[in-house]
């Protein structure tokens, strides 16, 4: 595998740069028809180091031909009469070379605070990780996210059912990547379980100790006595004890019968749960394009790893779900695809938003 990467790097070093006869405006959004290696290379002139987020759902090297049936609305067909949406049938070495070249260009286009999300299956994912560690640096690998994509399977083959795929999350620079700490609101049942008490005003709450793990210096405020009490051995006050006086005056400290104080935490002030690395975002049952991904999932990724006004790119844009999520969240977007069917689906999906369309075939002939 590592010899293969060296071979790819040698091939990559000899590639020529491309330039489309077109001047891009980085404040505008684009849908671009064309080979994404050609387009990504052309974008370097205007977008080098300017894109804050790239999400891709590339081919999974499944050796399949994906078709769209004209006889079944919004459904994917394997009928010989269907229109070919895209082919996923390269030899594996050719496929890895194909992706390496594009990953390298994506890295150059990302801003210093940018992130890359690569949606793939667990068969190809390990190979991608080796390539991405080489390009981005292993220290910039942030997460492998497991996504529950479907209901449990009942295959006949001698293996476990497959109801997941994965997303590899990399930062251009792990210490400064955009991270908005999006939280998941608690459900009603979770709120009741987490905040079982109700005060006289009807507010749900729980209580936590005034102290936290770790000792502080005896001369520090968080190690000093408060109302004749010291924090337990090996612990310190959560804050300056003067803040406890304020909380107590406001009725936000609950005293037990034994005189043990605890801070009240209210459900209506809870900011939500931290998002973990196992997601459940099932894809639509009736997609407009093969492998169309869940809009809520893309909405989360865009809110988490980009800001209003950021440039978001999907260079395997497919159904355009990434572009729609970007537009809905006031981001500028760039979508690239080499399938004319995909381009038409994207245009339809983004019909309520302003964007420019570029056909590289036409431009290349100029």
C-alpha cells in the first residue's frame, strides 16, 4: 500500500494544471458539469485556501452501474432500460489513484480552518484513511463517524447484516478548524429522566456537587473554606466561593437535611447533548438520484464545520443534498458532477436559490 502511494505521488507530481476560460466570483454559488479532477484543478486559481468545508460521497468501488428508471418515480432501477446515472466499476488500483489525485486537490483548496468529510463504506474506508493520513497528516484525523443508514438487513450470505457506513472527518489544521459545538436537544423523556425534580415554580431541575475532581492550591479561592466547609480531599470548588453566595441568595443551591449544599441545574437552561460518533440518519426510501443522502445529516455537518458565508463544496455532488443544506444555512456552495442526470436533479433541487451553472464541455471548446 505504501509503495502504491509513492507511485501515485510520482504520477501526481507530473500533472499539468488546468485553467478554465472563466473567472469565478468567490461570493457566488456554482453548479459545475465536468470531470471533478479537471474542475478542482481549475478552481485552484481562484479558490486556493478559501473553502471552509468539503463533504463528498464518492463512488464506493462497488463494481455496479447505477441507473434511474423513468417508469418509477424517484426510484433507483437495475433495469436495462434505465438511464445510467453513473458507473462505479473501476479497477481497485485505478480507483485509489483516482481518489488520491482528487484528495490532493481538495487539500489545497481547503482553508487553514477547513474540514473534509468523506462518506464511504467500511471496505474502502481503511484504504482512504491511509491516503488521507498521507495528505492531511495523521494528526489532523478527527473522527471516524459510524452512520446507521438503514433498517436491519436479512441477507442470505454468511455474514452479519450491514446497516451502517462511515464518514472520515479530517481538518486541514486540527487546532483551528471551524467547530461550532452543535448540540442535540434532549427529548421530553430524556429531560424528565435527567431533571427529575420540580421546584415551586414548576421548573424541572437536578443538582450537582459544589466541588469537582482535582485539588487546587490552598491559597487559591477554589481551595479556601466556604461557610466553614472545605472541598473534600482530592477535589476543589467549581468556582470562586463568592459565586456560591450569589447562587444561594437566588435560591439556586439546595440544602439537604444534613446541611449538604448542591447546585441546582434547570432543564430550561440545558444546551443539549454533545454529538457522539455514532449517528442515525437513514436515507430517503424514494431517492431522486442513486445513493442520495439524508438532508438532516448534511445540515448538521454544515452547521458544525462551517460558518454563515463560508464556501462549502461537494465535488461528487450527485443529488445536490449538500448544496441544498449549504444554501439553507446561508453558505456559498460549489457542486461538481460529471453526470448530466445528477446536474438536472441538482438544478431542480436548488431552483429556489441563486447559483451560476457552468458546462465545462462548452467552455473547453472556446
